[in-house]
C-alpha cells in the first residue's frame, strides 16, 4: 500500500468509526457501558504524543526540575557587605561585592569584607559579576575579590568609573575585565540571562536585575526607591517591572532598609528647596555641607545653588574628590567653568563667597568634617558664624559620633543644621508603600527580603503577607543559607561558609576574634609587662624584675604598688626554684596568675599581664 492509499484507508476507517457511534436523531446518549467499549476500541496514543486543544503535543512525562540556588554571602542581618551568588545547572554568577565599616567592637579595623571561601571554591563555575550601583557597600570589596581571581565585571557607566578608581588604587586596573552596560541590556552568563532595569536611588545609574534561567525569572531590585521627580529625570522603569509581573516572576528579592518606615520616601528635589532657603539665610557667612561622597544628585544641587548665589565651591575629603572628579568627567555632574576651586585656595575668598562640600556626615573620626570640628584640618578652620549643613541621616550605631561632632561645632561658634531641623536629607531607599508597590508590579510567587538588619527583614516579610503572599512562600534567610527555588518549592536546607573578613592596613583576614579580644582588653584595662633575666645554669635572678605598665596606672604616682609587684614576682621565682621548675612556660603562667589576682584584689581592675623571661 503506497502512502496515498494508506492515508485514504486511515480516513475511511476514521469516518466509519464516527458513523458507527453517531447518535441517531432523537435518541438518548449511549449507555456508559457502550461508551466504555467505544473508548476501549479507540487506538491508544502514547502520552508523549497527545495533543492539547490547540494541536500542540503535550509532554506528560515530567522531568525533574533543576532548582535555582541563591546564596546570600553578605547583606542579611546587617547593613552593608552585600554579595549574592546565583547557581543553576552548574553555572554561577555574583551580584554585587560590597564592604561595611567597622563598629566600636572592632578597634583598629579599617573595613569589613565578605568571606570569599565559597566563591573561591567554585571560581571555575563563576561566569561574572554584575553590579547594581556604585555605593561602597556594593563595590567596596571588589579589589579584594580580584586579588584572588579575575572575572568579568558588568555595570553601568558611572559604576564602572567608580570601580576603576578603586582598582587603580589597588594596582589591579590593568588586568581587570570591565564591561559597561546600560538599562535594557541583557547579559548572557552561562545558563543565565540578566536584564538591567533602571531604578531610582541616591546615586545615578542604579539598576535592578531580572535574572532568567530554566527555573524561571527572579527580580533582584538592588537599592531602590520610587522617585517620580528625580534630579536626572529618569524615573524607575515601572513599566518593565509590570511586564515581568504579567509574564510571571518566580521570586522577588527586595531592598529592606526602610521597611519600618510608613508611606513614601520623599523626592530628592525637596533637599534642593531646603538648600535654596538655607543658602539665603547664610548671608555673608561661609557654608560647609557634609554629605555622602557618592550622592551625586545631592552634590549637583549644592553646586547649582552655589552658582545661583555667586559662590565658589571647594571639595574636601579624598573620597569626595575622587567621586566629583569621576562624575564630572563622565558628565553626571555638570559644573560651570570657574566654579570649582582647590581647597588650598579658600583663603583667597571672603566667607560669603564660599561653599565647601566635605565628607564626614557620619562623624567618622578620620573624616574631613571631624578634623574641621576638632581643629585638625590643615586648610579649613572654623570661623564663628559658619553654617554647617549635615545632609545625611546617621547610620544605626553612628548617632554618638555624629552628636559629638555637632556639639563640637556648636561649641566653636558654628551654626549647625541637620536632618531633624530642616529637610536637608532624604533617603535613597523605598518606604513601605513603595515596597508594596514593587510587589504589586512584579507579582512574585516567592518573596525573599534582602539588605537589612533582622528587624528590617522581618518587617518586610510582614508587608509581603499584607500583599497576599502566603507564609510558606516567604523566606527570611541568613548569610550563607542556600536557598533552592523551583516552580513548586522554596526551601533552605543547607549552609555554606559565610561571614566577615577584617581588613587592617595591608592585612586581610589576619585579625580574628582573639586579636580583637586582646585589643579590647588593652583598650579597657591596659597592660602590665613583667621582665626578668635569669641565669640558665644556676637559675638565679640576674636582673629585674622590671615592671612596665601602659594604660593601667601612672607609675610615678603608684611606686608603692610597683614595689609590691616586684616583691611578689621575686617570691614566685623563688618558689619555682625550690620546686625545681625548669619549664619557662609554666613559670610564666604562675607569674601571670598570681600577678593578676594581686592586681584585681588591689585595684579591682584586670589589665593584660605579659611576663617576659630572658635566659642568659
């Protein structure tokens, strides 16, 4: 039978079958038994070849869905140090690589960076690093990552410019693989496709990501707010977020920083209006504005107002100078000619002709504002009547530092303006209504709050419940948790190594908890050093014991106590001699224990005791 005859035969058979079971006019429906027999006589089609109503083959054999693994290595339960690792079917990439600043429990530490152990273990699988924006808590640890292995970096133009400055400082720029991308672009990294979505923040060129792989699409917002009147006129791309929501978003990972604040975050333009009023009130006095160096929109408004008032602008602080230089070169800061002057030139102008923009809005001890307040700045000395505008909110934990600087400035005759008095600062992060709007636009199946302390994450999860996301679809994770996502499940059942690495000078990770404990001990109680020279053969005391103290007592006023300490150490050595002790470590331990008890009983203090035995 040829192909044509076979086709006719099949058609005739199908027609006869239809006629055989065709219901006569007026007849009742066939009995169930007859229908069952009819079904039994029909040829069975393999499940993989059955068709939908539209004629498309439907595959019934379900393949095991490969999970998308999301591993936050920083930024959860803390502010800063943001870094997230994505993994799907053997391919990985990173989102952000930031740092955080040390707190009062970390004396001597310069910065804190993420623990890269898990990243380095999987470096052969990592296809690249994509960056949301140019703040230090998102780019500050990149040089320390590139020291270990090189990988392509993708970010918007300003962000790349700021990264270049950091890499140049660390002498890593020559070998860096930096790629400039823009909102709307799509980056292919292994089995991932990452689309950049423009968002508003306190720095230009901030983006969120739509991350698509075989498991679905995940939206990570980065730091954002919804500003309908931004300084650069580029509003957050709510249209694209809404399109993604209609197509289906598997999970939303969203900024939690302001999850406790109700309402909407105010527009940056409000600060410009406040500057306008305050600059007029300053009269013939000098104006000094302290703000975050990366808040380019804020700096632009300061420059615009200075131009309107006929004032020159000087910049102080290394990070402020670097950012202003990069932003103006790339066109993000528009500074008219002859407005910007060197800080060394301010002595050539009257106070009413000057605006100084400086770092130190968080009261950092080494910042320019702190040095000005305590008369340690080489170029800027406070003149009574100076107007200081602190255009920032203290980061949690920095309130005392900021208060100390404010008090010192007021003491020296300055007029100090800060956030609680006027609208001189607005946040760059979304408040509750904007966070809910983000959920409403993206319509995620699962929700994972990011970027914030535990209280922020929990509050953000509560907002997700208000938006109708069920409890089982919300996950509050911790740094190091491995979050597994499929279309039907959200779970976290394992962890990887994550934490903090302390950077002290050129040392990375060589200062741990024991060193920090010793530093705090020294800072709290000081140290006593007991030095003695002993004959290696006869074990007689040849010199000492000498007692040296630092940070404990003033020796000249405590000679009696020092004398008693010497006598105590001699008696301990004598007892060791009679007990025939020859192990120097055991002798040191005895000295340390007895001296510690003696000092505690005499002074109720616990200095560090450091015995030194020199064998001659």
